[in-house]
């Protein structure tokens, strides 16, 4: 797997959240925090992107279309976190990933959600179109070209994040 762009320094990024409570397994608990670092990983195969409809079980953006997303809550390389999230949320195994690209992280203040996100955006390009097995975070999925995104409801800043990896 080829990795390009600049993979963020996660240890440095997490230093500002040392004061937050921890789950039993040691991960940072952002439940009551007004800011958090998150991973957004767009998945592309042959010019189409995987869109995932968020379920009612998630904390934010219920019922909206997004991509793989998750809190960055432990100090591990972001490439490893991406591969774990792809497997956990979609059943996409590491050998299917041809390349990973990392954009420069950026701050996004979502007034609607009442949170400020440090968005670490990546793009996973796949070798083949996989069979997708969604977990409880999502209720539906579809593959679309960006020109076909009309009619889908996305969270604030979705287009900006996608633009960072295109």
C-alpha cells in the first residue's frame, strides 16, 4: 500500500486532550467535549466514492450521508486507524487498499452540532470494489461519482473535506 500526503502527528494532536476522561480501555472520551480530532476517510474505486448514511445510533449527523468517520482517541499512526475503521465499519480488509492519501488537518467549527472538529481527512483508493458489510453506525450505502451527489444530505463541511483529497 502506497501512502502519500502528510500523515498528521497524532501524539502531538492528542496532547491538548490529556485532561479529558478515559474509557476503561484507555481511549479518550470526547462525549462532553466541545472539540475533538476526527478522522474522515473517503473511499474511492474507479472514480466512484462510497457514501454512508449515518444511523440513529451515532452521536452526530444522524440520517445524513457521510464517509467513514471516527474520533481519534488513542495515540496510534493514522494510517493504522484508517485501516481499522475500514475493516470495522465496512469489512474492507487491508489488502484491498491500493493507496492512502492524507490531506493537511484543518479546524472546522460546526455551529449546528456545537462542536469544533480538527478534521484529519484521508482518501483510501481501492484495488477492487468490495462487498460492503456496514456496521451499526450506518444504515445504508451507495457508490456515486461527485457529479451525482445532488439530492444527498451531507453534514456541514462535507464538500470542503472532500475537496481536500480530490
